[in-house]
């Protein structure tokens, strides 16, 4: 990943209550990281980055504050992802802006994020009466976190430990882990998450899968790139008939990011908020 451009707000102190400005948003070309995975113009997956913003506020025309929870879906085929700190600062800037109603706010956010991502972004503003839709749910399938294994944390990814039993019968299976951790390439801060892997194919060796996921622990990559790397590595090592990889990251700065990548034609996992989120 290239260094953060010096002209941005990242890495600098900023006004905690800035005036509204979509220029705060920092797009980052997905091609910068996808090239390292051997991904060019044709994507090997479909999917999206699903964001939840818990610190959304704005002013009514008379000045009274309103609050809501923001849900955003950025398509995986968009040329750009949106850097999370700039997203947080952008949302903070809306706290001093006046909107006639929540629909006007949603329209504004949709236009700004779509411009940054260079693709159509879906936006939903959930006011308090709709917050019951955000109730946490359990991840489906088998949790692999109880497996016993020894580890050497060498700061290197280990896709070579991924394997499957090609002589066994094909399975439709969901596996998940709550032990995913990586680090932000901009700030170096830890990113904690759960990951759900659904697939049809030869049974994936579970101990190797857990070893692989834990090898992300000292890696500095964006949430979106981690999920794409897991998808690409599982495809290369285990060749499933279809595959879906979704990560549910805990929030930082009032935002959580939940990338999902799946084989074309595979069902996209529903948007399940986790208890840590």
C-alpha cells in the first residue's frame, strides 16, 4: 500500500466540529491492493462493503438536532473504497448541517459517497423508531475457535496451510471465527472482527483454516483487502464450487465495516450485526 497522501487530513489534528464538506472523503483505488492478488479488470467475485455509522446527527431547519444510524452499501466493483477515518470526519461534519428531513440527508450522503467511490452507493438512514432492525444475531455454522493448535506469530501470512480433503464427499458448509485481527495500514491501530466462510466443495481442513486466519494478526491491510485475500487464497488452495467470505469488524470511531465477497451466482449473506458491534 502506498503512503497516505500528504495533502489529506489523515494523520493530522482536525477540528472536532468541522463545517460540512464532502471534500473530506478520501477515495482509495482498489486496484492498488488488488494487483498484489493477481486481480485485474475482471473480478473473481461479487459483493459489497457494508458500513454502519452509529454517530450520525444533523440539524432541523429550526436548529434542533436529530440522530440516526446510517447503513451504507458500497459495491465491490466500485473503482474506489472510502478510507474509514475520512468517512468518520465526513459524518462529523454533517452535525452542523441543516436538512429539511431525513430523506434529504440520505440523498446528500448518497451523492457524496457515490462520487467518492465512483459508483452508485446505497444509503439508508435509520431513525430511532427503526433501531430494532439492528438487533444482533449469531453467525451460522460451526465456530472453529475451539480447535487446539500451537502458533508462531511471525507477522507473515500463511496461505500454504490451507488444505481440503479432495477425496471426501462434497459438503455445503458454514464455518466462522471471532479471532480475526489485522491492523489499519493508515494508523497502525488494530482491527478486530469475525469472519464467516460459506462454501460448497471438498471439506476444508479446519485447523489449517484457523492457522491461516490467525496469521493476519500482525498484517497491515484494509478490511476490504483482507476479505478479498481470504477469498482468493481459499479459491486457489481449495477450489470450492462456490465460496462466500464475509467479515464483521468491530466499530472504530462510530463506524463498522463489513465486506462480503462471493462467487458469482452464490447467495450473499444477510447483513447480520454481531454482538461486538
